[in-house]
């Protein structure tokens, strides 16, 4: 303390100046933090409000998804042929004596109720004709069920019966308390939220899904500080987490979401996109105020503690800094009054001097080495900028020229098959080619830099070019030199326009990358000069999908390959880009996978291997695509034929018969007689195995055959009609237009000269 007192009288001392500086910094920071807190206090309040609104958003999404899932789950039963067949029998259960079907329907109901994610307490099927209900416990008369087992003062039996006369497909009705009355003993079933689902076109039955609102609330609300109620479009509350909570009178919920205050409560609301319901959360304003109060107390406490600790730390640090510095100064002054540091018998001082000298020597060496490797650092700097990597070193950022116009040239290297025979490494080849390009262009342009971006791409930046014509001329000469090794590789070169400064570096790179996609399918070096926007994904039309699927289902590999080859030839004829070839190949791959999944072949033998798509980037002629498609199609055709020949002989017989007897009168009854089975069984069996109705498949096969025959210009349209099983040419024309969108005559004019 005496030392501290002595220091305080020496205002010009290092101790006083350091201590004063620390105290000023502490005071400034304390004032700044206090002002910032006052300024941000209102922002914090807004953030708390946004937090509660965000919680409501999550709650709404969960509720909406749940209601959608329940609805779609019930509607999806319409796709279950067995379930719908049982349901049709139960619609007239007394007349058809179909009581044995009740257990089948109950088993489906129990499976749905067992799903814990649906929060379903019960599912009821109300049949109007016999006035009874099927639910998880069995069957009951409608009046008994709704007056004894699921009794509610809000929903009498007459209410449920009236629903048959109202026109809607899905409705959520307000939550009510349901009880079971048995032998004068009432058993409370709790609060249930009924959802009514009607399957069109059935008007004599509907589903009642009893949802557990309490379980849904516990699962979907994200805060223990607010209550929730849900109101429908008529303003009626269908659920409330707190029975005592009421919506404010005469309050309109405008817009999709919003908030307001009323009676010391904060109301947040949002409307569901799917159901149209309005979800309202209620948070006491006192809760938000308490959060701010706690924040104030914590902040003030921390601020006081920090100031005290800062003052104590400042005193300690000041004394520790002042004492050794003072001794060093005293020692230096004693050794050399002029203040110039000299050697000292003190080991620590000499060590510091030696270390400083060593640091300076090392710094000189590093600086010299950096000067020698400036080009490598520029490569690194531009690569970082293109890849959006943050550069911490100011010197490194300065290597990127900021205000000089530039042109970017992007090279993509593709190796041919002969390169693989040399047993050489791709990275070394790219390195040598990059270095040659850099040397070649440096002879023409003063300021240029070439660096490798990826394993098969390189970039040249030309600074201050006069015009792109000079660049293209130099690149043409470069291409002539590289033609010596055209048997080993070729390049795709894209030239960007002139950009004003390096701030457009990423834009130039993306621009040139898009230009690379315009490359034509050949094995020559190409210089891309003009920009054309990349096209979107290729999608087959419905007509093309049907043709592809029919050829695949026929099991004829050559027929499907011929069709693919025609599409490839058409792309070649119009000089399509490699990007269009790749997108066509990916679409064929996708359609093939879709067909395999549709036939359930993926469950037996797995999906097609996805890695085959990676090979497309190395294809540079149409033969490679044809080989690739051959490898892709062969296992798929083998699966189809295997399924038809070994696993499903009856389907194989039908398909072969249809192909060989298209010109004859073929009906579902005729085929059923040949197989000695009923037509209804054959229809169901055929759709299950092929994924298509019998008549749709037959008509599609006939239309496909008709297209092949229409390519023969010697055949009249009437002759084609007879050959595909239509004796009436008008019927043939109508069916052809239905499947193809155009008449046979229009099809022959449009495609007859294009197909072989």
C-alpha cells in the first residue's frame, strides 16, 4: 500500500499512466455496456415476443401436420382394395349377411389406433343403412353407442345422424367430454376431439376419428408458460388447454398471424394453411416482465462484479508491468546513460537481446522466402477467394489485385482411353499442362496467373486485357500446340467477358463454369466463346414414359435399346451439348428405377446401383453412351424377364399372348376362359403383377404397335387398324388420339420420316 501511495504522487510515472489508462478503459466500457443495455432492452423485449411467436409457429406446424396425417391415413384406406371390398359389404350387412367381415375391418382400425404418433383414441365407422357403428371394441347400434358408450351432452345421437345430410369431406368438431354409462355407472373417457372423414362417393357411411387432444397438446406445445386454444373458421373454439381460458370478446384475428394484448395477457395467433383453424397462445404479460426484471438484476450484478474485478486486475497488472520495466530501464541507464541498450551481465537481459536478434534474422529470411514464392501465394490467394475461404493475413489479401480489369479462362481436362494405357497420374498431367499454359500465355500477356482449381480443371486470370479477341487468338495458337497430344487428352476452354475488378471473380468463375456445359459431344479441344444459359432437367412426357415402360415390360432388350439409340441420334443430329446428353441419361436412369419399383422388382433384387451416373462426366462420344445404356438396361430387362418367366408364369403367358395376337379380338373374359379363372380375379391379379389395368395395358400395347406400323408408308391407316385389333377404323382413331394426343394421320406426318 505504501508503494501504491508513493506511485500515486508521481503523476508522470509509468505506473500512474498505466493505471489511469486502465481506469479510463474500464469506465468507457462500463458506460458503453450500460447504454447498450438501455438501448437493447426494448429489443430484448421484442425478442422475447418473437420467441413466443416462434413457439406458436412450431406448435401450428405440428398440429397441421398431425391433422393432415390423420386425414390422409383415413383417405388412404380408399386405396386398399380388400378393405374397401369389406366396407362395401358392411354397408348392407343385414341384407348381405356379411357379419364375418367386421373382424377384418376392426383389425385395420386397431392397427391405426396402435400407432402412437397419431394420438387416436378410437376410430368409428357409422353406417347409415343399418344404423350401426363399427369401432375398436366391436359393433354397436348407433343410438346405443352415442348415448351409452360415447355419450356427450354436446353430441347427441341425432347430431351424428345429421352429419349424413351435410356436404363436406373432412371436419374437426369442438372437443367435448365423453362418458361411458354402463349399469348406472359412469366412466369418464376424458376430453376427445372428434374428426369426421367422408370417403367419396359414399354418402351412407363416414369415419369418426376420436383424437386425444391432451396428448397432442403435451406433444406439440413448446413452452410451459402459455396456454393454447384453437378456433375454427366460424369462431368456435374446438380445443382449449385451460377450461377457464376464454377468447377476448369482439376480437377479430386478421391476417395469417399477429398478436395483441388484452387484460394483462399477450395473445399470439396464427392460422393453419391446411385446416383454416386459428391457433391462439396466451402468455401473461407479467411473465415477460419477470424475464426482463431477472435480466436487469443479472446485468447490474455482473456489471458491478466486472468493474470491481477489472479495477483489482488493473492494479495488479500495472504493478507487474511497471516493476520489471522500471528495473530494465534502470539497468540500461546504469550501463549506458545515453539510453542505448548494451550488453549486460544479467542473463535474462542478454537472452532477450539474443532472442530479439534471432527473431529479426528469422523475419528477414521469411520475408526473402515470401518474395521468392510470391506466385505460389497468389495461386493460394485466388483459390481461397474463388472457394470463398476467409483470408486472415492482410498481406495475402493484398496479393489479390482489387481494381484491375481481368478476364477469366477456365480449362477442363478430359483424358482419353489411351492415357490410361500409359499408367500415368492425372494430377501430374494436369500440373504439366497448367505450367505450359502459364508459360505460353505469359509470353503474350504481361500480367497473368494460371493455377489449378480441381484435379481436372485449371484457371487463367489475364489482367488488363485490351479485348477478348486478342485472348481468343492466343488460345487458338495454344490449341494448335496441344493438338500434338490429341490422342491422350482434350480440353474444354471457356472465356469470360472482361470484368472491371476482382470483386467479380466468383461471378466470372460461375459464368465460365456454365459455359463448359455447352461443349459438344466429341473428342476434340473446344473453345467456348459465347454464353448460353444452361437448360433445366429433362423430363419425359406422358407419351414418352408410356412408350419407355411398354418396351421395358415387353422384355425385349433390343427394342428398348433401339428406342434409346434413336433418341441419342436425334441429340447428335441437333448437335446437343454434353450437358443435354447427361440429363437425358439421368432421366432414363430415373425412369428405369421408377419402373423397377413399380413392378416391385427392387424388393427382390434391390435398386439399380447409383454409382453408374458418375461415369457420365468422362464420356466424349456416342458409343460410350450406348455401351453405358447397354450395361444399364441389360440387368433391368433380365429382372423383368426373370419375373415373367420363373416367378409369374401366368403373367408371362398373358403378355406373350397379347403380343402375338394383337390383331384378334381380345377381352378380359377371353383371357380368363383360357386360364380357367374368373375375369374379376384375373383383373385384380394382372394389376397387382404389372401395375396397370388389363384394358389400359392392352390398348397401350396396341398403340405402340400402331406407331411402328405407321412408319411404313405403304400401309393404309385402315390396314394398321386391322393389324392391331380394331375392325372399326373410327374406334382406332379415337383410341390412338386418346393415348397419343394426335390422330394417326398427324402422327405419320410428324414422325413418319423421323423414325426407322
